[in-house]
């Protein structure tokens, strides 16, 4: 299909944050002229960011309302030739998978922006990240949001790659400048890991481009090769054949792309950047990192590996499931041994992203829907977890689990919210995490019986590490050092309550999200399912 | 949504839409939500009355709705189900699950037990928890528990049942650790939840296998995913019957599913090997022990197996395992119960033991007997627990029976209700426990459906019955007879008084006062439960006496129709002589237990127990320490678990991350060497370069091929260089 432009909504969603970046730049440039002091400048940047991250959220709701889930093709397409010399197109579009992820992105970004405000942070806490180089921070957050939405909507491989890189740099600086004590190490590690992935992706992209057959661009002109992902999914235009260094072309390219994405998921053994990045990153950056960035790995595999290289996907499926199982069980065990709350949550993310791998490897409707729903629910639950970790860090200036005790007495509301987030994360039925995990299990079992049963052991481990954490932090006698800690404030409520509400609602009424993506996903796995 | 309801209607013609069914679980949920979110403010503003208004009214309203539903069910022809479909919960591919509630005879009975006894216990708790600073939190959790438990029994499909299944586990966790400032209570709660999760793992595995077994199509070539996965209890029997003899790993799937589900049941219903959490769960407030850890939640496993009866009858192996584990647990826990001194621990082991009986019942295919014992046990065990709570309050939170005694005189109502319940549990034919337990034992004896002879579980249950009678009367005599201690008095005084009679002990002590009877809000509940414990006898009078099906058997029969044709030793109407004989044996052994307890403990004067204890001190120590099972678990499972955790973490930090950091260092050193070469060698031969520059120029020209691929390769190499350089400068 050729997909002419039908709507510019997605482009507006991507470029609104960039306009915000421009506004902040303009304010900085005119700072002298307008006579803005540091405080005024900071507040202006914050205001701009709030507005320009709220607009995509509103546009996101419009997208959701306008999206027709019964149509499996792309919707809201914005399509024109961008760089004619290399047949690169500007091609934006949304299917069920994209819409789900875009909704998550705009929501989590907005919550991240609110969490970046210094409201309720002690006045004397000058070193708090929310008071440091504010305009730069805000501009980077907006740039990051633009990059993330772009990745989820780009239907041209080259454009996808551009957005992928656009999103990488702000993250590097956000961790490297506003992070904790070991921020440089964490930022470099993040950067190198992800860049290594990008290189592999770049190589694979070029290989795919060069082996594609002639086709036409959106305006009808001839193109010898194409980056158009929709066209590349068509076997008439891109049918991987031949070999690279004696190995089947499709398998080599699949592995290259898979590693590139697996680093982002992150998949064992490429996950060690994540705990460091999370521990050092400021709370809102952790929120966005866990909530959205980790989803790009799985998204990329589904969007590119699965649709372009179905035969290699079938070939690799057992491997994916094995790595998923390792992720689930191994990371859960590692969680058990953590002393730093944020590190624990980071490893729990590794564990939970394993469910996506397991579910999507089976090519069953329940498995794939479970995997993507797991992305969504994890995108809701893990930000909530990082926010609650941030609450206690802002107050006590450390996150050592053993260093607390008996906080339930002092901070009852906080304890309740943390309990809810923990329960959602450990997959308590009735909350959203259960549905995705159950779907992954039910979907994966017909194909990978033993692996699924092994993965299910994680329900015990997960419960153990979360409850142990609750016991050490919240129960027992109150640690006298923290006898005066205030309960959560309004800024934290604004960020946490919506997430808690979503956790509850999506646990008993997940159909709005499930029906959004069911058709798209089942179409996506149909070629693989027929090969199994 | 409507299509599923339509399907259900086709499967069973006798479905009655009852559109208020959702109110039954939701009313307590509303109570929990109000108390949970605004409880602190209500408590401060209106005191405990405000909380009572919300949280005690809610379950009673649920009871009223449940009663209306139950009457509707009774009026309808036998085999009818009430059904209330709310919305589609998840619909993915062939898998469909609705948020829907249904009530048949079994869930109707459960619903009445939960709402009635649960609401009574709410009233009792308002007295028991008086003055607690977290009064609101207690009732929020208790209401939430009612919600979860009702979802468990009313849920129309296995997935919804699982919501309740884990929900009750969560509430149990919250309530066991209710007094969380003592970290041991918190640990007991955690233990309960984690052990339950081990069971839940079994449940989940069973669910996966069941869906897989029923959901796909099976052909000569093998299994194909797809088709419709049905999870509703209305449709499952038919699907199970159709599924036939599929196997997984060489095991028939229904055996596998049955065993997996039973693992779940051993967690929730505290059976060997996962019973260890229940005795520790006594750390929670006593109304919690009565409601959750005696009357309702712990029976969920029995309920679930009775619910899945149509599947279990296909698997003699699973049935045998259930019956044997039940019998072993009944006996094993009874022995421990005989030597405990903490009154709540005695009752806890008694609960474990009685649950074992229920599992014998559902294991041998006598599902209605298991369910009936569940009902009678709910009354008498709740009464016993609440009675113990009354005693504990009167003794100012002293739970050691050795420090009690003679309370009968001061707490008459507590005493007599406890007495009646003891009769019921010990198995005397004037109260309910006899009828249910004896029917189970007879059905076990008579069963030929197991892989082992039916007399094996019977014999174990029989011995356990004697022990039950002994330890229950022991607790009764130790608590209510003999000289009464004074609370606040030094414990030594109470012991010095050991020879004084009840009459004398009332005089001559100035310090302290005698324990007092509790207010009517608590004793009234005890009375209702004790009456109930006697009254429910009448619905289960044995066939042997009346020569007709008992009311409860007839009522539950439509649910357990599938079990009609299980093989028995004696056919219907035969073997009366044997049955009479066994019945007489049961009463005799119960009397024996009573007699020994009477001799040993009545009046607290006998020295025999102490002498016996000294004689068999080794054995006593082992049994008193619960056969060191907790210690064994700690040394193996817990240690192994933590060991794996810490070694995984070590591997992650030292090995995996070590490799990453090592790669970084290697890159750095290569860069140093590069730099060295650059400075000393390259510069030295730079003039040489000048000489060959002209010839090189010709070569480089060839690189400018004008082909994109060459340029892109160059770009990749450049990016790789950038990676190395950034690593060099920033690391």
C-alpha cells in the first residue's frame, strides 16, 4: 500500500515539544533583553515545558479517539519524500502498536515533567536536580519526548534511525549532568552500550536497503531501493536471500538488529547499563527511561525484525524465549540481593521486560498481546515505582533499603501507594500487571512449556523481594532518624495518583488497550504463526 | 459480551439472571475504599462509631443481598444458577474471560457462610479492636478481605477466581502483619504471602496447562493453538469431558492440572508441605484468625477442588494424592496440636488438621461431605477462635494456656460456647462436627476410586479424630477449669494457687482482679455461632439414620453430579452394619480423647502430663517444635533461595559488569599504544610519508567511487572511531 498523507496529527505531536525547545532557546537568547533573572528564567523554562508537554498529551487523546482499531492498516499517515537522493521519505503513521506506545509516551513524559518541578522540594536543597541548569534540562526533556514519539511513529527506516539517535543524546546529557555521584560513569556506559547497538542497527539498515528491490516513492517516482518499512515488509520488494560471510543473510541481519534492540530492552547479558543508569539518573529521567525507553527495544523487534524478517524470527524464536526466561528468573534473583531501592527496581524492570520476550516469541495471539500489554503496564507501573523511590530519596537523601524501618507509621499514604505499586509489579490479580503476565504465560505455554513453567517461578521470587523490601523499609520499629519525614506532597500526588488510577482501572477493564492493538498484533504474527 | 452470556445460556438451560449479584462483593469493597482512603479522618472526627457505620454496615448489606439471592436460588428448580455478567474482562484471540458472577448451590453456600459469619465477626471485631489506633485500617482490610473472598467464590471463571484467590492472600498478609511495629508479625505476614505464592505458582501452572489442553485443537499431527479457550465454570465440564485422554510429558493433562491446582490448594488451605505459614499467621488479631484463618480463606482450596470436581473424577492419581495429603495433614497437625501451650496455636493446628479432613472428603470424591465439613467447621472453629479471643482479651493478651485456668466461672458465656464447639469438633453426635466428619470418614472407607484402599485415609483420619478430641478438651480444661489466675498479678501467685479450689480463689488477693466476661457485642456473636454449630447438624443427618439423602447432600447434588458414578466398596443401601460399627468406633475414640483429657487436665491438678513429658522428653521436644519443619525449610529452601540470589547478584556485578568494564579498559590501553605509535613512529616517518604522498594520492582517488555503500562503510568506521574516542576521553 502506498499510504498518502491523511493527517498531520502525528507530526504535530512530534514537533510540538521541539517548538518548546525553540521557545526555551529564544528565551535564553533574549534573557538579557528581557531582563530575566535566574529564577524567572528557570520558571519560564518550566512553564514552557509544562505547556509543550501537555499539548502532545491532549493530541494523544485525540489520536486515541480518532483511531479505528478495526482497521489494521496505518492511520494518521503523514508521508512525503524527504531526501530524494537516497529515497528517504518522511513517513509517519500509526497502527495499534504505535498508538499504544505513543499514548504511553505522552503520558509518561508529562508525568516526568511534573516530577521535574521543584514544588515541595526543601528550599535549602540547592543541589536538587530540579534547581540545576533548568533551561537546559527542560529543553533536553522536550527533545527526548520528540525523539520518543518519532521512533514510535516513523515508518521509514532511516527516519526511525534518526529519531532513535535523537533520543539517545538527551538521555546521555540528562544522566551525565543532572545525575547522582557516579553520573559520568553511568552516562558513558549508557551511551556506549546504546551506540554499539546503533552501529549494528545502522549496518543492518544499510544491508536491508541495498538488498531491496526497485519500487516507487510516495509521489510515484522510481526508487531503486527503499527505506519504507511498510514496503520492505512486502516479500515482493524485500525478500532476504543470499549469504553474508557464509551465513544466511536474513539470520545475520536479524541478529544484528536483535542485539541492537536487545540492548535497549535490556536483555541478558546486555543489561548491565540499566542499573547504573537508573541509580544515577534523577527521578524523572528514570521514570522516562523505564517507562518509555525500554519499550523501544521490544517495539523495534516487533516493527522491524518481525515484519521484515519473519523466517528468521521463527528461526530465532526459541532463543528469544530462552533469553526471556533468563531475564525473568535471573533478574528476579538479582533483585533479591539488592540493597539500593532504585537498583532493585531497575533489576525488576529487567525481569519484567523478560515477559515481553517470552510472550512475543510464541507467535500466539495471547502471547503477542500479552507482551505488548506488558510493555504498557510496565510503562505505567515502573514509573510509579521510580517515583516512589524518588519520594524517599528527596527526603532522606539515600535509598539504602536497610537504612529505613517502620516508615508506615510516619508516612501512611506513601506506604499505601508504594504497596499498590509493588503489588501491581508483582502481578497481583486485579491490577494491570497480572493481565499482561497471565496473557504472556497462557500465550507462551503452548509453544514453550518448560520455559513458561520456569518463568512462572518468578511469581514467588518477585513476591519475596518486594515483601522483603516492604518489611525492611516500612514495618518494624520506626528508625528515629526519620521520625520527622513528611508524607507525600501535592506534586508527588499529581504524579502518582493518575498512575495508581490507571493501574487499578486497567486491571479490571483492560479492553480499551487490548482492543486497540489486538488486530494489528495478530496480523503482525500471522506470517510467523503459519510457519511454526 | 452478550454472545458469551448467550453461550452460557445454551450450555445450561437453568440460568437465572440476577442483576444484583455484583453488589455482594462490591458493597464490602466500597466499605474498604471509604475506610481505606478516608478512614483516618473519619476515625479522628467521629471516632470508632464512624468506622463501624461504614465498615460493619457494608458486609451486612452484602449479607442481605446474598440472602435475597440465596432465597431466589432455593425457590428455583434444583440445578439453577444465578448469573450476572458485568463486562468483558479480556478478549484476546480465542481467550475470553468476563467479569461475571454466578451462584450455584456450592457458591451459594459459600456466599452465605462468608457474608453471615464474616459480618458477625465484624461485629465481634468492633469490640475486640476497641481502642486500637489503627482501628480504621483494620476494618478497611477486613472489608477488602470480604470483597476478595466473595470474588473467589462468586467468580464465574477460573481467572476471576484467581483474582479472589490472590486477593485473599493479600488481605491475609495485611492483617497478619497488622501490628507491624513488632517485626515478627511483619515477618509472619510475609511468610504467609510468600508460601501462598508458592501455591499460586502451582495454580498458575495448572491454569496454563488447562487452557492449553482445552484451548487448542488436537489432530493426528499434534497440537494446534487456536480455538476457543473457555474458562467459565459452566462450560468447563463439557470441555473437560470432550478433552479425553490428552497427555503432556506422558502424564494425562487432567492429572497434571489436578496436581498443580492441588499445589495451589496446599498453599491456601495450609496442607503438607505448605502448611507452615498458618500457625505463624496467628500473629494477627484474633478476629482475623477466626474469619480468615479458620472459617473462610483457608477453605478456598477445598472449595476450588470441589468446584473442579468434574475434572478430578477423571484422575484417580490426583484424587489419591489429595486424599493422602489430607489424611497425613490431619494426623500430623493433630499430633502437634496435642503439645502446644499457646491457645491460638492449638486452634491453628486444629484448623490445619480439620482442613485435612475436608481434603480427605474431596479427595475420595465425597465432595458434598467436604463442603459440609467446611460449613460446620466454619461455625465451630470461628466460635472457638472468637472464644479464645475473648479469653485472650480477658487475660490482657496472654495466650499461654499454662497461665490460664478457671476462667469458666468468670466468663460463663465464653465457656459454654467454647464447650459446645468442643463437642462439635471432637465428634460427639449432638453437634455438627460429628455428622460431617463421620460422613467423610465413612465415604473414605467406602471409596474404591483411589489407587489405594479407602481404609488407609480412614484409619489416619480415625486416629486424628481421637487426637482432636484429646487436644480440644485439653485446651478446654486448661483454660476454663481449675483455679483462676488474676490478671496483673504476678504469674508466680497464680501458680502457687494451684491447689486452691475455685471457691477459695475468689478471696484473699488484693492485687489484680479476675478476668471479666466480654461485652455483649462479642459474647453475643459467640452465642450465635455456637447455636449455629449445633443447628447445622440437622441439614446433614446421615442416611443411616433417616434413610433419605440429607438436606445438604440433596442441595449440593447438582454441582457434584459428575461424581455420582465413582466406584465404592458397598453400593447404595448396603454396608449399614459396617457403617454403624465405624460410627460407634468414632464416638468411642472421641470419648477416649475426652476421658484422657479429663484425667490429665481437668481441674489442673493431675501430675500425669508433666510426668509423661519428662518420660518422653525427646519425643515431646520434637513434636512441640513442630518436628523442626520450619528449621528444615529454612536450612534448605530459604537458604538455597537466598544463596541463588546473592550468587546471581555477584555474577552480575563481578563477571558481567567486569567484562564490560574490562572491554573499556582494553580499548583505553589500545588507544595508549596507538598514541605511542603516533607520537614516536608516525612522526618519525612523516617525511617518508611526504615522499610517498604522491603515489598514495593516486590510491586514495580510487576510494572515491561515488558509490553509496562505500561511503556508508566509511561512516560506520567513523562512528566506531567516535565510540572509541568518547570512551577514551570520558571514561
